[in-house]
């Protein structure tokens, strides 16, 4: 498959902070590519370079064959960019925002409305409400509609689901899948590791460096070691005790439980018994499937 975005050796420094180090990857046309990374990983810096708002110090990036630094004028009409925390004008109404973004690209709101209609349907009920007075989920839908107003080939979405409720988040990923069916290529960033599974391919970004690129399934398979979830009445003593156990390679907090990365020889039943003898109540250890977050923790530790 053709790649629509090609990034080679991209490096960007802000004074002493290196925001991107030798970042290289490509995004196949017609796919959803996820850029997964925690705060400060370099996601927004990469988006600003792709959106032609910032120039890299080293390396190159092309979008649809056009160089982001040299051919930015042609490029801007091919890109729909939804910046972090959205770009809406809070004092303008829903309709005024749409018309404003359409005018930036020299199109009419109705020109490509078929693309936006399914996303916009709930917003259509209050065209005169100010964008600032919308809920998080509604702001997100309006921002996406504005980014699509000129029917771009590539959507650049920087943390579009941050601060949005779980139902709207899930709905949003459904809308991205529909846009992909319509041939739009999507580069989407998130710090919610559970969203990685909704992407065709992902890159794990940590402190400006790519730790891994592949399909979500193939990446999680890389963890290799057996993984267990552990819980007890008191979690912190459990964490300390598990870290001191033989055959435990690593143990860390994972949601409401602990995750235990173990050697092949690890015996969960024997470990439960040993922990009870140490005075821990309600100890439970059971095998679990690895997630992208588990892989991220492992790769980031290795890197640090
Ligand atoms: N204008 C700037 N001047 C100095 N340092 C900056 C600037 N912008 C970003 N940085 C630093 O560069 C690194 C990458 O920042 P960036 O905003 O690209 O990360 P991010 O992944 O988008 O983070 P977040 O999840 O917080 O949005 C961080 O260490 C950040 O503090
Ligand atoms: Mg950011």
C-alpha cells in the first residue's frame, strides 16, 4: 500500500529539550495510524511539523509527496488539522464556526457536507449555541466537522479524545472508522493506551523517540513473558512483597490491580500461599492478556 505520510529522521530541539529524536515512520494511505505516548512525548511537536506550522531541525517529512518545509502552501489544503484542546472560537456559534473554517479554505459549508453530516447530526439541533457552551463531546464533534470542511485527504488529530467522556470517546472512534472507509487517512494521537487497539498501526512515542511500530496485536505479542494480575486487601504491601519474590521480573500498578511480569517458572498458587503466610489478606493472582500499556512500560524502562 502507498504511504501518504513519510517521516525520515525527524529531529526537533527546543533549546536544551529534544522534543523529537530521529523519528522515522510512514502512514499507509487509507489507514488509521495511532501515535501513542504520554505527556511530553513529542506528539504535538510532530503534529505542528506535519501541519507546516513548525520546521524540523533535521530530517524530512512529506505528506502526499509534498515536503512539509518547502511545499507547505499546496499541502495545507490536503490536510485537516484538529489541534490539541481544539481550535474552535468559543464566542462564535456552532454555525459560525463551520462557516469560518469553510471560508479559510475557500469552500462553502454545503460543498462537502455529506462527509460531515453523520458527525454533525447531534449538533444540528442547536446551530446558534456558542461553541464555548458545548459539552466536551459536542466540542469534539464540532472541531472534527471544522477539520473536515474542505474534504482533506489526511486528518491530523492531536489527542482528540482527551477530556471527553467514555461514551463520546467510543463514538468518536466509530466515526474515524467511517471516515477511513471514505478513503481519508488518519494520524491520531492519544495518551489513552486502551485506544491503541482501534488503530490499524501504531507508533509508541516516548521522550521524542519511537519505541516500536506495528499493528497493536503484533506489538503486544512482543511482551513475551507470562503476565498476571494481582490484588489483595492492601495493595502497597502486596507490591513490595511481589517485587521481592523469585520469578517476578517486574511488578507495577495497573488500574485497580497490580501487573506481574513473571518468568516461565512462576507459580501463582504457590505465590498466593506464600503471600498469605506473610500476613496479606484476600490475595488473588490470575493470568491476564498483555496490553499495549504493558509493552510501553517495558520498552520505556529499557530505554530509561
Ligand atoms: N515551545 C516550547 N519550548 C520549550 N519546550 C517545549 C516547547 N514545546 C514543547 N516543549 C517540550 O518538548 C517536549 C515535547 O512536547 P510536546 O508538546 O510535543 O509533547 P506532547 O506529547 O504533545 O505532550 P502532551 O501530552 O503534554 O500534549 C516536552 O518536554 C515539552 O516540555
Ligand atoms: Mg501535546
